[in-house]
């Protein structure tokens, strides 16, 4: 099931994507409220997808948890920045929820950075409060999955020697276009394109630490709340973004997250 958060005639609502009753295209079946807290009761209204503006499918209640160094090929390409070697445990950092934007929203390159880069990733959306959960139980706390872009000011990451500021700017966590509640993720393709050119291509089969391991491990440190998001790592091929670019993150079975890029002075 694909769940969307959207704006229509000035109102923000939630809906489920469904084949149009005419058989032509896709419509949104409007929900009474946020399904994370209120389930899937509907208003009975159906809206054409082209008549709404899709928003970030979730705004994390408290945090965006991110996993670094979770694809071997990305570890190799970033050895000069983050050091080589495969971590025995997941590497965790955080993004503030103020970094979240939705599909179509511009990624703003801050004036203090000259090297803003894309990192296409699979994101986990937490559906129930989780603390110290086991790997066996971890995925039962997941509401669904979406596409993410762990946008990074690489020059600031390098200069600071840690990752918070370089990855935490406003607009540096695009999410969307929808949350898929039941995707097939054993070997789902992840592709990042810039202006139509493939920059990154990988698969969830290449994750070093599994989705269950990531959720369990994060829950040992933080209480995960409904709506919290976990980014699971990026494949090799990260690269620079400049004003005027359009970056897409596509994950098989979920959809395409597309965002333009602007400089702060032009925003």
C-alpha cells in the first residue's frame, strides 16, 4: 500500500494511492487522518493525483536517524573522508527534522558550502514506539519505507571532522514521494540520477547491516517514536550538485523522489 501526505485547496491530508475508478491513471483515496495514529478509515473522497501537491510523506516527530558506511563500495570511495574499513556495528548520526522537505521542494545549497552532494537512500518510517527491540522483532515496529536523499555539504563534513553540521542544513533531507507499507526489499534497486544521468546504482541486497539490525541497533540508543525516520546508507557514486540541477532518487517498488537544486542567494 502506498500512503501519501498531500495538499489540496490549502488543506493538508493523507491518502492511499489507488487505480482510478475509470481505469485510467492513479487517484488518492483520502483518509480521515494520519494513518500512523488513526488507521485507514477514509472520507470517501477520491482525488486525482494531478490535482494535489505531494508533500514529505512524514515529518519526523523527533529525529532522523542516519546510518553511515553501510555499502562496501561507498566505504571505498569515501575512504579519504571517513576512513576505510567495514564497521562492525552500524555508524549512527542524526539530522534535525527541520532538514526534511518533500518531493518537488528545492534543495538549497548554503552559502558556506561549495561542495554539496547527493546520497540516495532507502528510508525506514517507524510506526510504533521502540526501545531495546530485538532484531527478530524489529521490523514489526516499522510503518513503511520511502525514498530519501542524505544531502551533504562535503567540504563542511571534512572541515568539521564530524557529520552533524554538514548533513543537517535545512532542506538536506528530502523524503518521498510516498510511504510503501509492504515493499519487496530483498533486492530492490536504488538509483540516483542528476539531470537524467545515472550517478548511483545499487541494491538493498548490498546493505552491510540489515534493516532489522539497523532498527534494533538504533533502538538501543534512542527511543524510536512513531514517525521517526531512519536512513539506511547510500551506494557508491555520490557527487556534486549545483544550482539548476534536478536530482532523482528512485527505489524499486516505492517510486521516484525528485527535487530541484538552488543556491541560497537564488532561493
